[in-house]
C-alpha cells in the first residue's frame, strides 16, 4: 500500500454514494508534531484533540455516518507516567468541554475498550456522554480508549465461553457471525476505510477482527495537521476502488 500522494494534488470531490460509510482513524503523530516545534509531547496531544472536532464535522459532507478514532491503546500505558497522566486529564477535559456541542450537532458518542483500568471520574464522564447523546443519529463517533484488538477478542471470547458454559449458547452453532456479537463494536458496521496518519505503515492492534476487508490508507501527515480537505480526498478515493471481497471482477 502506498503513502498518500503529495498535498499539491487537486482535491477530488467526495462521492457520498460510493464513499465509505464507516471510517476508522489511527491518530498518530501528536508527539512528533510537538517535538518538531520544541514543545512537550502533551502539547501535541492537545493539538490533536482539537483536530477531532473538525473531522467529525466533515463526516456528513463525505457521506460518512460512522467515525471510529483510536485515542489510547492498551499498550500506551508503557509511556511515561507524566504523559499517561496528562492524557487521562486531557480525555476528561475534552469530554467536559465538547459534550454539549457534540450533542447539539447530532453526534452519538460511544466508547470501546476495557474501562476497568480507567479512573472512576473518567468512566463517569464517558457514561454520561453516551447517555446524553444516545438519541443522536447524524454521526456516530466511537472513541477507542484503553483499547486493543487482541484484548477485545480475548474479552469477547471469555463472554462467549461463559454463555456456552451456562447453556445460553450451543457450541455447535458458533461460526464467524457469532463472535462479532460479543465484541465492543457489536452495534457498529465494520469499517470500510482505515486511515493511519504520520507515515507509519502498521495497524497497531486496532480493530483486528472488524477490519478484515477494510481498505487502508497510510499517509505521511501528522495527526494535528490532518485537515478536512485531506479527509475528503481520501474518502473520495475510496469510492474509486473495486471492492470484490474475494470474488472475481465480471
């Protein structure tokens, strides 16, 4: 898969008919963006948080109904205590600041990931935001927080095994359609397009099961510099792809 073309390329008109319904984004590059400016990494995370609003607002124009963003992975706990603590405070501040605006703009917010390790105040804010926006349907924003694809599958498998053990589920009926009902994303469609910013060409344990047939775009742009124009170009590009899902073109 090639990196995105030069930013000087003419912007394509987004095709809201053939474009992706669900876009997932690995928001990478905040730390490097800050370091390039001689600032601490948390400065970049704050800049990246502001970028989220712009991309959420851009979704309807590109025909994107579902947006899933990777905010904090299960592996991110390995970062310095200063950075982790700062990120947790940033998440609380973001939810508090953006809750009303998101609700007023018709955005439904969901969180995926394991909440057990998160502090109780943050979990309370997450629960409240989900409840506040539960009636919205213009854009469905899913925030992956303390999320890892392998961890999600392990937790889902445990719940599935418990249902088999208690007789709620017949093991003979288990197939590839069964496990998704136990995943954090059980109420969401699979992503059509996954974008990773910052030039890294890996998926970093993000939506492993769900992205089996997703298209991928690995772009050089650092997340704080990612614009709605680039988002529109990538979603329009998706509409030109021939998606056969293993079949042969006729």
